[in-house]
C-alpha cells in the first residue's frame, strides 16, 4: 500500500467563536492532483494554511510521507518539502523575478553568489517545466500569469515536492489557465504531489485525480474525480441542488441608458488603451464585454466609474457625463446613479483593515440614511450592514470583522451587496464572480439578472467566457482597445468569439 504524501488527522481550528475547521481528516496520494472544493468560508484555505505553517491547529496531526511532522511556521513547511502559491501572490513588486526567487533562501551573507546560483537553477527549472519568465524583469513589469509562474518557481527552487495552489486561476485569462494546467500535468508526471483549491468545477473535472469536498468547516466527502459529476459535486458543496446555468427570461430592452461615442483612454505612460469605441447599453439588458485581459476593458470600466479621465462623449439617460476635471470622480458617478463593482475587490473595492460595516458605507457615506446631523449614524450603518449580510449570506455573519478576515468570495459579496442594493440606473460589473464558489456564483448571477429585470442597464466585464454567455443579452468583444464586433449569445459560439478576441474580424471570424 502506497504511503500518503500528506495525511491530516483530526485537524481543528477556531478563530474566537468561529470554528473554521472541525475534526478534518484527509489523505493525499503521492504523484496526484488532489482537488479541494467548498463554498467561500468552508475552511479550505485555513486548512491549507495550517499545512503550510501559517496557522497552528488547535488539535490534530500532520503526517508527511508517513512521518508525523510538526509545522509551526512556513520555514518548517518548506523544510518538509511543501510549497504554497496563494490566491493573492506574496511577491515584492519592486524586486526582480530573480530577487524574489532568492528572497528568504539566500546562501550565506553575500547576495552575489546566491543570485548566480539561482539564475542557473532557474533556467533549468524553466526548461524542465515550461515556466518561462524573464529573471531580470521587476514583478510590477510582468502580468499576473507570469507572476504566478514566479510563485511556482519559488516553491520548486526550495525543493518542494508538495505544491498547494489556492484559487490559481482566479486572476488568469483562459489561455493563461490552460498553460497553468499543462504545467501542473508536467509536475504530476515528474512525481510532484499537488493540492488544488478551486471553485471551478470544470477545472476539478479536467485536472484532478481525486477531490475532497468541504462544507462549513467539515470534510463531507472524498471521491475519485472520474466517478463523480459537476452536479454531484455542486450539491455536496452547497447541501442542495444548484443551477449550473443562469435561469433568465429573454431581455426586454428599453431606452438607451448609457451611450458612448468615440471614447479614448490614454494611460499615464501616454499609451492609448481605448481607441475611439462606440457602445450603447439599454434599460433592461446586460451587455457583456469579452476579451483577453489587457485589451482596454479595465480602462473602459475605470472611466465610466470615475477612476480615470477619458476623451470623447458619454451620456447617461441623455445627459453628458464629465470625463475629466470637476464632476468626473467616483463620488459624482454615484450621485448620477452609477454603481460599480470593480475588478480588484482588494485594491479598489475594500479597505482591508476596516470593519465590514465600514466597508458597506464606502462611497455612500454622505447618504442621509447614514447621517445624524454632521456625524455618521454608525448604529444605522451597522443595522444596514446586518441586513445586507443576511440577504447576501456573507460568512461569517459578523459586521465587526475586518474585510481581510473574510474569504475572497465573501469579500466579493460585501462589495456586490453594497453596489446592487443602491438601486442604480447603470451597474458596472468587473469580474463579478472571480474567486467565488458555485453557490455564491448562482446567487450573484440571480441578483444581476433581477436588477436587469427591474429595467436597469448592466455593463459586464468578465474573462470567463462561460459567464459572458450565461449572463449577457448582447456581447461586445474588445481587442487592442477596439470593439471588434457585437454578437447575440444565441447566434455565436466560443470559437467565433475567440477569433474576435484575437483580433480576427469580419467574415474570417
């Protein structure tokens, strides 16, 4: 009988009154990809953080390759051959790739020999696992896909035989995700053991050998991937049947709400990111923007949300919007009944060290409902937060908890609740379900469709083509700052949209 690469026995962990893990046992075979799925707040990341030494379990045992092992910190985990790639990367942005690889694993007091050694080993690892990245580029000069490859290289440089990946495709384009899974296949073939935490059932079905399901801090099932289905896994995760497709009636578009003509966006470096686009979004419809990340979608949302200036013409309900100077900021946009769920919840949607009830007020703190004379009415705000937490099933249901202490999906729910509940005329949504579990995806999609059915206009940006097809009533495809074309979801397919996303226009697409 093969000795498990990892065996956790009776692991429990509580944070105050919140029981994150309760008596969890799991066994992972060597040389396999083992998936762990569960709702946001189910305890998946906590369990893996215990294995990696970020947290210490209240009770339970960790066994590595048949030996009981104490892992009080991440250095002990690394010494035990464990590496972890977090959902939000742990890289120093103004350091080069090579410096990040070496950081914390230097040989002696002189940095030069360590860098020379790392450069040689890095080249060998890149060629062996197809993890190509420029060692002399700074982290802030490379994309998120390359940054993830740096995190994997860091683990391999430290001789990791067990690799934990937490939501690895949450910030990747479809092409980058495909490349990642080719890399994971190669690592598995080399005998590495991989634990994959993901919300995406398609990835579980395609990439893993075995999958374990967690719900509310407990392990509910472990099954061979070949012997299960997405529907069964979804039900095990949530405890009820889940719709894997968006249930919506055909749109009934009304008058134009958003009218964009000749919009151009030039960034701080003088590069034109949006190149004279025209777009209309009507009342009662969802217009999805498809495209590979970095083709102007983010800049489009930022101009509409008052986060950066633009050139051209934008009208809301027939009235022009300021694109620069006074009246063009986010506060003005909110006053004009534009709500915005930004693409990066941690950088743009929340202040991570602030309480949930404080985050619920951001951007709307001048609302008379939150004021008592010249002061904030904190009691009213906390009561409003409790209502939103209950309606959107934020876990744990604690408005006093800092935003950083919620899982990524529950952070997203806080942002979505804040914006959707303002009853906007136009909702801007960037990557609405990035890093969100299947049950929460179903819920968020229902809220977006319900807003559409109330006659609101919704502009959706997502790198998930499946989400674009499921939610959109009309799809516009962006490439290199241009809109390559518009399609109705029922009259196109992923192949045609893929060609448009690659810049192939007209009859060829």
